[in-house]
């Protein structure tokens, strides 16, 4: 082998130091999780020379793994693939938190037919968990390495690199939590008013670019102060949280629900005309009005609300104008009928027919 074609596995301590240097640089040079993980995996590739590799992360809510980064001819197939925790080699490693080295995947019962279809051509696999504080955050897979060159040292080296990858994942999760806290209302779990204004700015740009519309629904709970005065603020806060959850559950995934402040809520309906927004407001009116809210073991409350609907650009050309229009419409309802739906440009609030 020519001197300039020397394998990384022949470089010794200098090679190892270079790998750690590159990994440390990746961790400190970017806040993008996937780019950091790719850089770390590329160092693994340089050290272990697999034919291909992939890195999966745990989705705790769905109890499965998704492919964060991968290389090779199967990237397109892997992009939408999910692996159930406990299934296949990666799922087994995620469940048990232990490293697996499988020389012949076809002889291992954990290598499922689904995994074979995804990773066609795989003969051997090294599968290592990414762990932090006794939790498995993900799984790294190296396919078709030179297993005859593995030693206790190289396996330990691999675990160290996976520890770095776990740090990157944990950092990204911490950043996501911080970001979520900055845009989320503590009481209801809905987005807060700061995020409403930021989202509206982007939505106005989108609507203008595509000559589209969007609508806002303002919601103000009727006689909420009486509930606070009679039952206390703890009960009031529980009621707000339950109402917020109900509002969120009654709108589309593309819609956004916000706590505007106090007992006021806002729903943003992208690409929605006034008629459809009014129908949504009527559905919300029925849903909130018909529900009972168990705020304590001995107390189930019922509540109604006043609604205001406004649409961009018909009822406002800017953030403050369209918010002001929806807010003013809602207050017109509150100061007259209450327990009804008001629509900007329509002087008469709508009292929908209650569901029986």
C-alpha cells in the first residue's frame, strides 16, 4: 500500500487524536443536531470503514426509532422508515441499551424480514446505543465492517464516539425544550401571545405572496371572574387548562391555538375563508358549551364563551389590524349577547343551534 493511501486504522494514536479533535470541533461549531451527528458518524466511518451506516433516534412519544442520518444507496427508503422499539436489531438495542455485534445477520432472529428489506445487502452489523443518564437516546449502526480487526480498544473507542453523539442529541433536546418554553403558556400548554405575533407575521407574508386568506377566532370565557371569585384561582387555572386542551383538540393539525392572556384564547386558521372560519367558531362554541370540566373531585363546571371571527385581508391588512378586528368583534358579542359568535362586518352575533 502506498504511503499516501494508508488506511486510517494504521495511523495509531495520532489518528485517534485527530478523530477526537474533529468530533469536538463538530460539537462546538454548530447548533444543528443532524449536521453534528453526521460529522460524528463520518468520523466513525473513517475509523471503522463500514460499507454503510445509519443513526436512529428514539421517539419516546411513539415508542419507536426514526432515521436521523444515513448513508448509502438506501437513504431514500430509510427517510420514512420507522423501527418499533424491541423489534429488529436496532429496536432490540434501543430496548436493552446494550451493544450488539452480529457477524451474520441472516442467522440472527432479531434481524427481521422488514429490516432485511430496508438494509438489503447487509451481512454484518455493529449496533451501539447512544445513552445518557441511563436512557437510550438513539442507536448507531455500522454495516459490513471488518469485524476481524475489532479489538477491545476499538470497541471502547466506538463507545466513546457514541457518547459524543449522545451529548449532541441531549443538547438538541435541551434546546428544543428551551425553545418550547419560550413560546408556550405554562397554564394551558398552548402557544403564548409572543408566539402568536411571530406566527402572524409569517402568515401574513405567506398570504400576501400566494394571494391567500387566513382567519382568526378570538375566544373570551363568559363570567370567568365569577368562577375565580367563588372557587379560587387554582380551580380557575385548572379550568383554563382544560378549555385550552379542548380548543386544541377541536381544530386541524395545521391550525394553531394560543392563550392570548387571562381567559382569552386565539385560534389561527391558515388558508381559511370567513365562512369556514365561522363554521369552525360555531363548532368550538358547541364543544365548549356542552362540556363539563372536572376541576376537582367534587366540582364539575360548565362554561360558555364569546367568539369573534376576522379574516385577512378583508378585515385587516396588518397584524394589529386583523387582531384588533377579531378582538373588537368578540367584545361586541361580550358587551351585548355573550355566549355567541360574532363575525367581523356582520352586526348581528350568531347563536348556533346547540347539539342535543
